[in-house]
C-alpha cells in the first residue's frame, strides 16, 4: 500500500512538473507573439463572426475574408466541412500578417451528423457513460469535419417548462445536472492533444434557465443562496472537469446582464472557481445590452470586457469600439492583453499553432461521420432515454403481428426527428416512426397510416413553430374530416399508435409556450381514438414536460420519446416492440397544469404544508382548483418488468464529524423480463439552521437486472453531501437528524433516519 502511494505521488509530481514546463513554454510562446501584435490585431483575436453557413440568430458580419487577412478575426463559427474550413484557415495562416490560426466553433449540441436525443432526453437515461459516449462520438464526427470547438454542454437548470430551452438542458436537478456536465466535458475534450477531441464551451452562464415566466431572454432575479445551492453547481462541475471555455448568457441577473456581470464572470468564475479558459458572449450579447438600457455600443463593450468577457460573438462591439475606450481610459491595455492571451492559449492548447490544419484531414469525414457504428450507438442510447409513463394492462410491448394503425402529424416525418439544435444533422436520413416500425416488423404486421390532424389548428402558430424551414406541412381539410379519416383507418386495427405532441421547433431557442398541453386539435384526435375503445398507445414527442393530466387518466399507454435523434424511429420501434425494455426516468417534474409552475421535487416544506394525500385544506399552502401533486414526479419511469426495494440499511444510525455513512438497498427484478433500474438516493435534513428542501438527490446508479435477479446497491454519504450555502453564504452542514431515502422515483422511496453530530 505504502509503495503504491509513493508510486502515485511520484506520478502526480512528474505530471505536475511536466504541466508546469508545458505552461512555461506556452507562456513564452504567447509572450513573444503578443510582442509582435498591434492593438488592432489583439482586438481581432477577440472577434468571433458567424460564417453565414448555418444561421442561428440575427445579424452577421460581412467581408469575412478581408477581415481575416487584416487580422481582425479570432475564429469563425457554424461553418461546415473540411474543404471550407481549410480554405478559410489558409487565408488566416498565409495571408494575414502574423499568420495566427483561427478556431472553428459550432453548435454541436446533441451530436453532429449522427444526432443523439435532445439533451433533456439524454439526461433521462441517467447513464453517464452513455452521455459521455454521445459527446465523444459528437467530438469525433465534428473534428473529422474540421470543427475544434463546440458550444456545449448547455447545463442551465430549469424548473419552468414554459421555457423552450428546457429541451437543451438536463432538467431541474443540480446534482444530476452536474454529473451530466462533467460527463459531457469529458466526452468532448478527452485528450486535446489528439485530433478527434474538441474544446467544450459550457453555457449559458448563468441562470439562463430561470427566466421569469419562462419567456426566453427574460430577467432573472435570485437570492445568492438559491443561486449557489441550486443553479450554479452544473457550471462549476464543468469548470472542475476542465472545460476550455464558458458562454455568458443573454439574461439580466440581479440587475446586471450576465454579459456585463463582473460578479459572475470574474468573482465567481475566476476567483472562486479558478477558471483558466476564456469566456465568449452568446451571439450579440454585448450589443443587446443597449436594449437592456446600459448605454451605447462603446459603453456596453467596455462594460463586458471589464466584467471578464474575452470574446465577442457576431456583434463586433469589441472590434469597433475598444480602441476608443482605451483612449478614453475606460478599459486598459492589460484588460485587452488578458483576453487576447486567453484566446491564444486556447489555440495553443488545441495544437493549432503547431498545425493549423490539425482538424482538416479530408479522409476522416468519409468514414467517421454518420457511420453505421455511430448510428447504432445513437439508436441504443436513444432507446434508453425514452420514458414509459403509463402501460395499463400491459398494452406494451406490441406484437410484431396483426394490424397497427399509425396516426398523427408526427408519425411519418423524418425532418422532425433529430430535434431542436441539430444544426449539422442529415435530416433526410433521419428515421421516422413509420420507417422504424416497418423496418422492425417487416411483413409480419400490417400498418395503416393517417395524419389525423395538423400540429395545431392555427396555421400561423404552426409556421412560428417551424423555424429553420422545418414545417410539418399543412393539410387544409377541416379537422373533423381528418379525424374521420383516422377513425376509418383504425377500424380494422388491433392497436392504434398515436404520434402526437410537439414538433421539434416547438421547443428550443425562442420557443416558449404559455400553454404546455398537447395542442387542442391533436387532443381532439386523441380523444376520438380513445373513444373507439381500441388499445391506444400515445407516442409522445416533446422537448419539455407537458401538462397531460387527461391523457394520463384516459390513454392506456404513453411512451415519452422526446426527440430521439437520427435513429429515433428505430429506437422507438425497439421499445414499442419490446426488443429494448424502457429504462428512462424523468429529470423534470410534469405538472398538472401551467398554473402550478414552477413545480419541482426539491421544494421547501413551507410553514403550512399540506398533509400528504390531501388535495386541499383551508389555510394550507395549496390551490382551490388543483392539487399540489404533479402528474409525473422527478425520477419516475416504468419498465416492462417490475422492481422491488428492500428497506434501507444504514451502516450506523449515529455519526459524528467527518465519518462516512453507507446506505444500501437490495433491488429485485420481480417481473419476467430483464431490465434496467435507476436507483436514486435522496437526503432530507429534518432540522436545519435554514429551511431545507423536502428531499435532494445525492446519488444514483443505473443497474441491469435479469428477471428474478437481485442486486445490492450501496451509496457512500459524507458530510460534503450535507453541506449547503446558508443565508449568510457560509457553506457548511448542520448537525441533526437526516432522512436517507432510496427508491426508483422521487415520490416512491424507502426511508431510514440517521443522527449526525459535529
Ligand atoms: C444561442 C447559443 C448558441 C449561439 C451560437 C445563440 O442564439 O443562445 O446557445 O450557441 O446562438 O449559435
């Protein structure tokens, strides 16, 4: 043991001194380069125009070639293909004075050409190895196509399903969100000396998911302790995992937009967390501070630089105004130098000074992008992200036999499958539900298709929800005629599969909704289908938790499939036919209606909690018209088998100081199918110095159990798990009694109590 420790220490010392030597070499290289740079060239490094190849917002820079030659561009984003990237890089390294290479970024959010489920879906796998693998594959594909930097992971905690960008994050929980953040950064960055890893950019820092009323880009105002306890942990986890860059969010945070928020960008990020990479704005985040009301472009650009922003995406506020601000003493040369250095360091770490064409190997894309192997992996991962919400009388799995009616506006559409923020996707090659079902069942089953309804009765809504030209196509017949057609098509069916919910662009950026139900016209179709008395399976497409109380009470089976990526249709078929046993669990709470929002499992008790099992009691914290319960709780999800949990066994019932507690349960697969279960650990501090959440996730493990098999799962709990930021911002734990809860869902746990003294 002693020998092992000495060996380990030696390895650590050697690694640390190699790191130091590497850092010194990088410093002297950059020192020498910066000595040669003019002020204009330094400002050029801070400039990140969009390429115009893929457009993700308003206002793009023009004359990019000329600017690159003049040394006025640090990098370019959303440009696709080695050929194009190589051409542009060639201009930078042969025609600009100092031949500084560019970095090439892209929104590689949930896969590149091989698309994985939307991040909210991916988080429902609760499988961090799968999450990491998806990022690794995305990095391999993007880097084979010339990209060296991705604007991912998005780790904004969100408890408001009205916000469309909830689709891009990992749900409501900081513990799970942190685990995903770490896995994604690891998957993308791996070893940056290799040419198949890319630099990651965690976003949107910070608190972008707490936009008031769920309206995109809206104000956030939050206490410091909520910020530190509930919203900041995933960003910090990404920083701890070594993320190379951070993207500032658009929103106003406690009175100062994140883009000019020195507290966030310098005090927290750099001083408290020790972040060493660079911070980029989100798109025209600097320019938008004019509309926020902080001054003209010159003023807001200097505010951003002073706050700790290093790179300006699209807006060119840095490029066009910082020189004047320097003259006027509003920024210093040291401010500009510091930002320039951080960007040059990133390029150095990516190896671009050694080889500007490191990511420009023309041969790789042919075999490494959208390969069969990658698509198979996407199919497997997607199937593990779907959440079986209901399965009355075991309607599912379906037999690959008989007549299956497939109905709904989302059933036979490929473009809609990859989901929001799939900018590099091959939409025409995505697998629709109809494709997937037919491929799985071959000639053994007969499929009858009818669209049954439009996405929404309102054509204008449908157009808004079809941004980026991906509309579902509109049927101009009256709704009643379309429903009748679907009923006729279902007449001889043994089972009806209804593919309903949201289109891909009903979630994502600028896709907030004030009504989070399935659109009315689709619900009318669903009701008509249910009224036939035939078994109906709702295959629910969505980028957010939806209010589906009626559906949960009336539709026999519901499989929530998010947007499953390139292989969605195959993966859905795998689950519907039982070739894969579903194992996803929700990472958000699904409310009964929008009025309950924000509704989340880790809420406080209040001084007047409602007794469990009650709907209403006068002078309690509740509503007159709806109970406090969700339709589906955080952590919930069914399987085609069943699991039982033993009582929670604790290693001790009394602990002191920095001792460690182990808590274990034995989980048994009591059904007759092999399956996977997400075992979840929650803690509740019964009495605290501050009020404490009724439960908080503190551990989880996804296990595979054969039919009849049992496994014991053990969690280690230390005082680090008990710590929280108090009202006065001390980060400590309070002695007292804690409930240790373990179960397969946040609302279905076994409990034991421990006393932990100081
Ligand atoms: C989004 C970011 C994205 C950026 C670049 C912005 O509109 O908020 O998430 O990375 O565009 O495309």
